[in-house]
């Protein structure tokens, strides 16, 4: 084997190693501290306003987050509207005319975008809004790790089959939870 062949083998080996390396996101509660310092306070204020206007919006925002996370992960795919390439999760039977809070998230996204264009993901806004909704009605709080990326695809078929129904028994919900873990 000549020198050129060795270089080719080494190049191919390095390429294969690098291309097979998993890309692991580093989520952090301080993700926006340097890029959009007022993002979290803006989300919190908007959620408080929405919940003070209609108290059950707190539960709606938590449910919106759950319905987003159970399909494709917490990626804001539930916010995507129908288009020529997307069949929206909003049209899944357990979301249609049921999940609420889209306008609150749209309002928050608009406020955050005016401060920090293209920085804060909708996925993080939905996650933080769920936590802030709980706090707004004297519920528990938790640390939200930030840095999610928004989906460009929607999982209507997954939403149709994976989302539990309000009619499901406790045994069915436990079964769904076991499959998801």
C-alpha cells in the first residue's frame, strides 16, 4: 500500500468516526443569560398576565407543553400550522378544539422576538410558560433546562396514536407512561 492509500484510509477512518459521533445538546438553565437576558422575565410576566385574565389558562399551558412533549419530544412541533408539507398536530383528535394557549405563546414569542430576534426557541418558551403557569397558581416550580431547538416537522400520526384520551383509564395511562420510558 502506497503513501496515498494510507492517507485515504486515515481520511476515511477519521470521517467515519466524526460522522458517527452523536450530537448531544447541552441544555442549561442559563442558556440565554448572555444572548437574551430578559427572556425569562418576559415570559413570566406574559404568563402571569394571561393567567390573571383567565385562571384556567395555567392548566391549558401546562397541557400544551405535555401534548408537545409526548409527540417527537419537547420541540414546539404542536405549534406548527398546516402547510403544503406539514400536517399539523393541532388536528389530532385529542388536540383539535381541545388544546388551548396558542395565542399566549404567540404573544410571548412576539415580545421575545422584539428584544432578541432569532434567539429564543418556541420550544423553550412553551417549557418555561408551563413552569411559570404552575407558579402563577401557587403550584410547584422546577428548573427548566434551556437550549431546545424548534422542530420543522410535525407528527400528526404520532399525536393521533400516542396522545392519551381524556376517556382513558388510569391503567391505560400507566401503560402509555411505561411505553414512553
